[in-house]
């Protein structure tokens, strides 16, 4: 019976650690996120091809 309790505690501890790691990753990703308004659309610039000929 004692092993089951220890195993259950270990499982809960692991689940808590996984959840904490998940929250850290989500917080980091949110901090590094670039708002869509700050991005620019890629526009092909073919001028360099004319200069290379």
C-alpha cells in the first residue's frame, strides 16, 4: 500500500513539473511572439536580377 502512495505522489509531482514546464514554454513563446501588425509581407524584388545580367 505504501508503494502505491509513493507512486501516486511521484505521478502527481511529475504532472505538476510537466504543467510548470508547459506554462514556462507558453510564456516564453508569448514573450517572443511578433504581432501580425509588425510583420511585413515579402515582396519580390527583381531589380537585382537586371543588375546581374
